[in-house]
């Protein structure tokens, strides 16, 4: 077994553990954070079913962003939908036999890579060109955009410029999941793509990308607007009342 294979195998185990444990821990903290006030953004639903529908529209269409800024919505939504298509296309590297619907996604995944880069370019341009946004932009905002753009660019480079041995790559990842390591192809672009992906997995739980699971815990979206019907007691305040 080559040193390269061992290094990447360990890198991916560490990255997967960091991603799962980090996101799990963050969600646990979010779930236990008290919501002391009723603060749903109006117009807000008055039933749990309405909240579920609101959340669905939020995560599929980015409705609140659409209402607030059409340009950011266009670039942001394009990027996220394209990312989803790309990730679904990638499922073929991790499943055997490949599910039929993953086969159907394949042609769209390639166009999605370009759409993903276009979306990222628009979001990045805004951080550089719009004064007010540049003022509140931190280095980590640039880092996340750079990381995602570099992953997409190296992926496209593999597709069109420097092909890799996809069969061997798939054997490597299926082997990783079965704890039966197989050799990893030593193509530089593939190694760059994978190192960037593993880096993204490691930084994810410490980054702004946590907004993905975080939106479900946002009180302004997940609360029912029923403050006039029921007294709202946050978890900790209910305990204080009981303890008195
Ligand atoms: C361990 C995980 C991953 C592996 C094994 C992997 C592997 C690959 C391979 C082999 C290609 C070339 C496909 C071809 O020649 O047909 C590719 C392309 C690509 N990858 Fe990845 N990748 C991974 C994760 C990711 C992630 C997380 C992203 C996005 C954040 C991403 C974005 C892309 C893009 C945009 C392309 C070009 C379009 C395409 O062929 O789908 N990859 N990837």
C-alpha cells in the first residue's frame, strides 16, 4: 500500500469524523439554545403545518432572500441548486450498484458545475465591488468562496483536461467505507480536488457554511406566530417559574 493511499485514507477518515462530530455537536448546541422571545419574521404562519411549509419554501426557493435582494438571490440560489446537482452526480462514486436516478442526474451535473462557478463568481464579485458588503467581509468569507471555487475548478479540470481513473477512484472510496483499503490513483488534479474537499469537510463545522443546518434552528423562521393565543415560555424561564 503506497504512502499516498495511506495518507489520503487517513485524511478522509479524520475529515469525515470532524464533519460528523462537528456538525452534530453544533446542532446539539443550537437545539438547546433557549428562544426567550417570540420573533417570527412577519407575515408568519399561525400553525405548525404552516411553519413546515414556510421552512420548505425557505430551503428550496430561498424566499426571504428573494424578497430582500434579487441579485443575491439569483447568484445564491443558482450556486446552491447547482451544488446539489453536482453532489447528487457524485453519488455514483460511493454506491455499487449505482441507483437508477443517480444515472439520470449525470448529464445535468456537468452543466451544474459551470452554474456553480457562475453563482460563486457573482457572490464573490459582490463582496469585492459593493462598498457596504466589502466593509463587513472578513477573510473567512473569501476563504470559503475560494475553497468552493477551487473544488469546482479542479473537478472541471478532471472532466475536461486531466482525466483520472474513475474506476480505481471508486474502488478507493468503496474500500474506505468497507475498511478494505484500495490504491488511490496518483493524478495531481485528483489529489488536489480530494485535498480541497477534505479541507472543506474539516473547516465546515467551524465556518459560516453552518447556515445550512442552522436555518432549521432559526427562531425567526421556525416559530409559530401564536403569541396572542398562548403565553410563550422559554425553556429556562419555565424552569424558573416551576422552581419558585
Ligand atoms: C470525496 C469526495 C469527492 C470525490 C471522490 C470527487 C471526485 C470527482 C471526480 C472524479 C470528478 C471528475 C468527474 C469526471 O471526470 O466525470 C469530479 C468532478 C467535480 N467535482 Fe468532485 N469529488 C468529490 C467531492 C466534491 C465536492 C464536495 C464538490 C463540491 C463542493 C465537488 C465538485 C466537483 C465539480 C463541480 C466537478 C465537475 C463536474 C462533474 O464532473 O460533476 N466534488 N469530482
